[in-house]
C-alpha cells in the first residue's frame, strides 16, 4: 500500500515539470494587426474572405510560399524604437521577416480602404491579449509611388498620430485620428505598435486611397455591421480627433472582418470561391508566441493526470 502511494507520488513529481513546460509553451505576448483600414497581412490571410482572393493577395501568397495564416504575429523583438535602423528599406510591410516577405510586393492593386484627406477616421487594430504600448501612425509623403518598394524615406520623420496604452475593447484597439490634408490618391498607412509590457514591436501596412468626397459604404462579402464605441478609457492620444467608430471582432472567438464605415474596402474583379487554409511556417522572432494548441493540450494532460492520480489513490485506500 505504502509502496504504491510512494510510486504514484513520484510519478506526479516527475510529470509536473513537463506539464508546466507545456503550459509555458502557450502564448504570452500580444498579437494583432489592423482590420480597418484593412492591413495587407489581414486582407491576404485566410480570414480576409474575398479580399484574400484578389490578384495582389494571390501574388503575395505565391511570393511568400505559404498563406498568411499567422496574420497577427508579424512582430520583431528587441527593436526598442530603432525601427529605421533595424527594419531594412523595401521590407517595411514584412518587418524584415522572411515568413511575410510577400507583403513587400510593390503593387498598386492590394485591397485598399477609401478615406478623405484631412478627415477623421478610426483605426481598428484587432488583438487577442491586452498589453501596454504606443501606436504610431504614419502616412506616406506626397508623391509616394506604390509600384516601388516602400522605404523609410517615403514616410515623414514623425507620425501624424500616436496613442499610448489604449484599452482593448471587444477584441480591438480603436484609435481615433485625423488624416493629413495634403495627400491624395493611393497612399500607405504604416502602423508601428511598440509594446512596453513585452519586447515586441509590430509593423503593418494598410493601403488607402484618399479622395475628396466620402465614398458610400459598400458591404464586402464578410463585412460585419459597424459597432458604436466611445473613446478608449485610459488611452493617451495625440494629434487625433473624434470620428465615427469602426468595429472589429477579436480573433479566435470570432473572425475579424474589415469594416465598411466610414470607408470602403475595394477588391479586384477576379476573386473566386474557396479559401486556402494551409498552415504556414510562421516566422516568430520572440518568445511567447505561437498557437494556443500547446496550452490546451497541456491543460487536458493535467486534468487527465490529476484525475488518474485521484482514482489510483482512492483505489489504494
């Protein structure tokens, strides 16, 4: 009897570190990307719906060698504000990560969002875990050419809007800002999210088309109705102004969809049915990332082991 209990206790002691290791393999860092104005990485991911089947997205996936399944994991560790010296010219949209290189294609037909120069808008940045940090929003300079690789010299030295520690509400950060008034035509909205609670910095490119009149909202295939929200509590926003809110749903609880208010997301006429959901070998450059499966598996293993030990002890009595 005593020997059996001793053996069971020893098995638990040996298994505990393994279970802790499995739990630790789960995600610990924030993940996210803009869904409105829609970012290239989200639009071209399997969750981008019809946008993922545009010519530009098909070309990006082909250049990438795999779908952008890990659309919320485009992050680089240890940058610490040295963005312009760490991320190479021509690789801003991918953050210099080989697993996202297809996003750097110099094309003028990526899915885009229509905005009004000088008008207010709301950036909806879908995320899965709340973290502190600062968002910096840049808009390419006048004369930007989308058929050439995006370079740091295409962006102003200072962002036109920043937001520090906004609240994560309904699976998204919502940052209200006012666009510069001296831009027209196709431009790039470049967003940097530098975490302060992790070592990660996230990069994203959102293609926008600036025109003089507000475009009528046209629902896309997977669009959700806009959801009204107030200002994010606790956020410190500079160079920003109030605007109609843009909704976004969180990943892994519901599929985020590009919002259509107050902008319009455009697609190419060659989209076709079906979505490739092959899982790519995502390039994770910092610890704590990855899928949630190891955490779930670890929890299940723990429950099974605990239950088995309890039954064994009960029978030995």
